[in-house]
């Protein structure tokens, strides 16, 4: 888990944690103990809740799996093209995805499809 977290800005989702052998119960227990910190539904910071800006981008993208993509000003900040100012992280998802997440501004596009092709 520590190696995987180090590779992803200290952010793991349930799929990552299950891949490390953790059950839902084990994840919940670690969250209660303060070893995992919920960022979005099914997305956790490992060890501490103070993740980097890039960690926030990773968390938002993981929250919008499997079709979400970092977009707009968030992408420019991730690529260090422009400075990030605190705002909701922008993620583009296919049209028809209506699930909302606190701290994430969803953009919907017909250019992203469920099958990965247009």
C-alpha cells in the first residue's frame, strides 16, 4: 500500500486498496483509526489528510473513474502551465454521467464515450 500511495500522490481508491488485499471492512477500520482519510466517496488519502494539489487532481480523477479525465484549468495546473488557485477540480466525463461529487466540477462531453471511441 505504501509503495502504491507513494506513486499516486498519497491517494488510493477502493480498487487500489482491494488490489493490496484490503477488504471493505479493513478499509473502514483504517479510516476510523485515522490511517486512511476520505477525500471523495471511495477515495482516500493514505496516512494524512493534507494531500498536495496534484493529489487533489488524482483524487478527483479516481472519484470519476472509469471515464473521467482531468480537464480545463486543472489540467493546465497539473502540467504546470498555469498556477492553481483554489477552486473545484475540473473533470470531464461522458454525457449521461450525472453523479456529482463535492469539490469536483463536472463538464460533460459527447467526445468522451462509454466505449472509449466516438
